[in-house]
């Protein structure tokens, strides 16, 4: 990342991190993905149950591979090994109450609001209430000036990029444009939108910012 751009984001974090802490959300800054991976894994005791969504950011940081190889009760392994959709759905529900829920975010406003859009909502259930601890890893490219900008980024960039990545049949994956008023199931990827404005339990949510452009 260009040094001027990195300095810009670091200055933004000097304002954003205290604002998150004011909202009962912990936050730390890591210079790069290697430091982020070490920081995140250092927060998770061996033997813990862990759930993750299909986060590009976690994969880029090497966190998914570390969880697969580590001493964790990793729900992704169990879900992928499940013999049928009924069992996969049961495990996804159970996973929302894991000891640790790891993921990323579609956007975060400098005013402190965290925005995520999901299809079915299995990862958001853990973020919002189910998981004992939530760790959200985010490249600095996810930072936006305002909540309106964060909503726009989540809907008109992140959702479209994820639709393209996953090979969905939604129109946005074909032309790169959100068809909000014309997009319905089963093609629609945007099912639930969640704005986290604060956390009731101090220490439950931690945002790990990474000084790189990561994910969508």
C-alpha cells in the first residue's frame, strides 16, 4: 500500500478505535496480515470451539488454514464433512453459539458503526448475540467516512463482489450493478443487513484492523 494512503488510514484509526471502545467494542491495529494472524490466534485458547464464515480476509491472513491445522473444535471442518443438508443446517445453527465467532465486515464507518450483509444470516447470528466472543478482522480499505457510506459500500461493492466470487445467479454478478428493487429469492444474495452500533458485554467483540487492503 502506498505510504501516504497508509498514513491516511492510520490517522483515521486514531479517531475510530477510541470511538469503538466508547461503544464497548475493543479494537487493535496490526501492521500486516502476519501480525494480524498471530494476534487473532493468540486470543483463542486451544480446544475452543470456533466458527467462521466464508471470509476472504480470514483466508488472505492465513487464519482459515491455521484453524484447520490447529487444536480447535472448528465448525467449518464438521459442516463440510456433514453427510447431508439437514445435518449441515443443524451444525450451522449450533455454530452460532461457538466460543469464538471469527469473520470480517463489509464496511465500518469512522463514526463507529459496523455494517454486514449476509444471505442466510448464519454468521450474523454469532456476531449479534450467539457467540461468546467475536473477532472481526478488517483491512483498512473497509473504513468509510459515514454510516451512509458504509451502507453504500456494503450493498454496492461488497455484496456484488461476493456474488461474483461465489458464482451466484443474481443479476449483480453479471453486470456489477445492484438491482435492489428487482432482486428476489432464489437469486438474491442480500438476505439480512446488520448494523452493530454497540456491544452490551464489554470485551465480547474485538475488531482487528490490518494495515493492508484485504477482502471485499
